[in-house]
C-alpha cells in the first residue's frame, strides 16, 4: 500500500501548526500565565519548550517518518512490546476528541447567536441556560440540549469533510483554517490593546512575579502547558510524520512549528488581557477577581467584555463573530488531526479502506460525544478531561521517553533525523529525552496523584469521579492492550521492509 504524502513542506508545517494550535492556546495559556506569575511564567514556559516540547515534537516526527506508519506500528518498530503504548495514546485521543467536538459545538452556538446578540449582557445565563440547559448534577443527564446536539452533529460532519480524501483534503483545509484564525487573532489583539484600560490587563499579564519562579508548581504548569499545546503524546505528530518523505528536514520544521505555537499563545494573551483590562476599567472590577481560565473565560467573561465594547450593536456583532470564528477554526484543526492519528493507526494495522475507516471513526466519535451533549454533559466533560487529559498523556510521555531513550536508543534516533536536517542536534537532545523530560513528567504525575487521592476533584461525589475519571483512564489502557493483541494484516513486502528497517 502506497503511503500518502503531504503535497509540500509548507502544507505539512501548516497542518502541524493547525493541530498544535487550538483552544488551549486561546484560553489555557492566558489562564496559566494569570495563575503562575504573569510575565515570570514565560521563563519556565520557554525553558519547557526548549527542553521538552521541541525534543518530543521532533522525536514523534522522526519515529513516524522512519516507520512510515502511525503511532502503534511506529512504536512497535522501535521495540516489539511498545505497540500497546501507541494504542493507549490513540484510545486517549478518541476520548478527548469526543468531548472536544462538544466544546466546538458550544462555540458554534455562540457564532450563530452573534447575529442576534443573544448572549449580550447575559453571557452566564445564555451559556448555562440557553446553550447547556444545565442540570443540577452529573447524575441527572436530563436528556439532550438540542442546540448543543445539533451543533455537535455539524461539527463532526465538518471533521469528516476535512479528512474525506486523506492528507490531500487536509492540505486544502489548512490553507484556510490556519491563516484565517491567525488573522482574526491579530485583529482582536490590535482592538484589545487600543481599548481604554487595556494597559491594566497587559500589565497584569506581563509584569513578572519573580517569587513565582521559586515554586515547583509553576514550572510543572509550564511543562504541562507545553505538552498539551503542541499535540504531542496523542499519536498525532507520529502520524503526520509518517506522511513525510525520507529526506525531510525534521529539526528545522519542528522548530518552526513549536515557535509558531508559542507565538500564537503569546498573542492570544495580549488579546485576552487587553480586553479584560478594558472590562475591569469599565466595571471597576479588579482583574484578579475575574475568571481567566477555561470555559468561564471563553463563554462568560470574554463575551461580557465584548458586550460592553464601544460602537454599539454593530461593533459587538463584528468582534463577537471574530472571536468565536477564531475559536472554532482553531479547534477544528486540532479535532480532525486527532481523528487522522486514530485512522492512520487502524489502517496501518488492519489494512482497512481509509475513507471507510475515517467515516467509521467519525460516527464512533459522534456517538462518544452524546453523553457530553446532554444537560449534565458539562459535569462529565469536566471530570473526564481532568483525568484523561492530565493523567494519561503524562503517563504516555514517561513510557515513550523510556522506550525511545533507553530501549531503542536516543542516540540512534538523533543520528537518524540529523542525517537529513540542516540544523544538527547534539547530545543535549539525548539528555532531554532520557532524563529531563521523564523526570519532570514523573514529578507532575506524582503531584497529580497525591492531589487527586487526597481530595475529590471539583468536589464531585466519589462515584462520579470513579465512573467519569478513573474508569475511563482504565478503559483506554485496556482498549490499547486488546487492540495490540490482534495480528497485523500487513502485506508481505511491507512486513519485510519494516523488519529490515528495525534491524538497521
């Protein structure tokens, strides 16, 4: 079976940037900076980017290109017992994209209602009442929120259309879905920093709290932001790397992708904090009392700020549309890249028809989204995201570093990607993969476990934590182990080639 190829180096970079840049850049990065020392957070963030983010990104591109296969098959070529790790990553990705699509459904509702300004001056009531129609507890699903359900179906249709013809379609889609949100973000940033009171917000964003650098949690937060922002450890970048030609420049491209992701996060901070500074000045609300993280920022605080922009209904409509269109296009790239990673793994192993497999994964993803589209869906989304996104990805990262750094050999992988790269990496890369990154991940993981054992996350009842959190974590691991048991259906020629490359 002939491997698909990116139509150009530029398209690959656009696709990888589109996957990396998502909702986490628009609201998670500003929130992390807000809670972890403001401008001082940028120091550990860029240290984490250089010591862990870039090394892991290039690692995943390299093992994907080397194997010409998705995550499970690529990891299996590194070590025969590493295939379950790839399936664990893809099972985790499936859960994440199931609820990620629902968040995009929320955004789609705001895009639609921006024409009527239904959320103007009542963002909280609109979000919890009109959109979510939220129930009183996770135990009360309350049926579907019809606006969310309709939007989720449309979102999955767009994901499928983006992947309909493989990387050829992806290449055409990212030509729009990467530059457009960046342009929208720049417009929002320029508007934000020119608003009255914007300097109050920007000062809060950029003014360093140097004492924060002495706190281990701030450094852990920086590394966590880098891991989650770059789309590493999902299996995505391995799949994207597998569509590269053997002579591609991995280090240069990896640096471009990582720095573009960081730069867009930084720009998003200006757009968010400039607007919040204006809102703080307008309402005499201290900025430290605002919600600068998560759904509260995107669906309540920011819309409230937009509702009070000068210029009347026309101005509010324009900037509301710009903001939510930016969020949707940012998130769409990330969503279909996750699906592409899953599809690549299944097609490689079972030799299924790719178009049919893509359709099947999208239908399965839609079905998985249904619980999060109920009136109790926000609770389950919050619980599942906390456990699966945080625990699974960190654990996968630790094991992946062990497989590559110790079992296969970091030096061998480095020699492989250096051979075709203009910028050569030295032994420092080996040290990052073998020691620094796994140690930092282990610290985050232990801290996470201690925190979640001591106190139930979000004060949810234990039964909901077990069902929506730990049980889902266990299920992804079990699914990964089960799928890896099935025998590969590789053509004989491909099997021989893979074995020869493994020996080489």
